[in-house]
C-alpha cells in the first residue's frame, strides 16, 4: 500500500500502481477502465522484462563500468588509473575480474570487454560522449 489516495473520492491509501480505488474504478467510463488495465499490463510486462534482463545479463559495478568506458576510448591502464585516482594494479585487477566473469580472456580481452559492454547495453555512444 502506498500513501496515495484515490483521485475519485480522495479516500483510502491505494496500491502503488492503482490510480483509483476499486469502487471509483468501477464507476469510471469503460474507456478509462480499458486504458487503466492496458497501462497495468504494460507495466507488468516492462517489470518482467527488467527482471529478465537482470537475471540474464552479466553484472557490472559502477567502477568497472568507468574503467571499461575509458578503455573504450583507448586509454592505457596508467592513464585510467590517474583519471580515476586508483592504482594501475586496481585497473588491471578490475579488468581481470570483468574479463573472467564475461568470458573475455587472453590477447584482445580489452576489445572483447568493450564490445561486450556495448552489446549488453552497458555502454552507449551518447552516454560515452557525455562522460568523457
Ligand atoms: Zn475512490
């Protein structure tokens, strides 16, 4: 239950994604009821999609993403370390961890990590341009 009230009668706290209380919704025009249930169905679908995405995509931390983003711009480990105020060893181990989790190994693992980050939607062209 949320603290919001029904816009129809102003009473009773109503559930997070319910706009009207059940009696008011029952009195609402059919068109509005259809719009409400369609919106609810869309929200349910979107929630399921997000849950699915979270379940199936390899996780990445904010710091890992910062490192990957800088790698994507061609920075060397020393430059990345300087920019993020961490040691070069931290940059290396961060990339090693991500590489292991994402299955990017050996020569070309940096490029694989960057490609994977883009493919999974962790990096986007516009966001990358803004961050740099
Ligand atoms: Zn009401």
